[in-house]
């Protein structure tokens, strides 16, 4: 299975927005720079995520994008399906007849992958990335 570059950028964009602890809207240019995402893809991606309830936008000089849901409610599967559609590696949803045995094998695989992707929320991904034993000192 290969995830499209567009879906990869979408995940990176949502993670970039979720990292924003100040809860202020992030402009497209900030998301692009921080997430290393080309702006030409980003506008279209953010619009798709907004139209599907993952993000919300605020207009104006201090406008930009925010999460529309809590980061623990947004799964990697949700983002992938918005951008690339449902996971269907052999075309089972399009009537590709493989025979009962292979269909069972691939349906089971699709269920396992979807279950796995549902377990990873944006919040969970961020928690994995944060060093747990880091101590902060101020002078």
C-alpha cells in the first residue's frame, strides 16, 4: 500500500495545526513552512479537510486554520479516507471478483488496516513524538 503524497501532506498539516498550543489560527504560509508542504497542494488539502469537518477556518488578517475537533477525535484513517478514499488495495469495492477465498483474505486485511489506522489519533501521534522524560529548567 502506498499513501499518496497529498494524503501525507494532509496528515502533516493537521499535525502542524494540532501542535499549535496557543490555539490561534495558523495561516497557510505558516503551515506550509512548518510542515514543509508546498503551498500549491496545501490550499486544496485544507479546503477538503475543512469541508469534511476536520478543520475550521477564520477569515481576516489574523485568520487561518484551527482544528474543528479535538485532536483525540481525529484519526489517521479519517484523514486518509478524506484525501485518498477508502482503503481498497485490490478493488473489492469496485466489483473485482477474486473468488471467495482471496476476497475473504483481502477483506480481513482491509479490516485489520482500518482498525490499526483508527487506533492512531492526532493526539496519540503527538504524544509519541514528545519526549516523556524531558525536564524543563528556567534560570
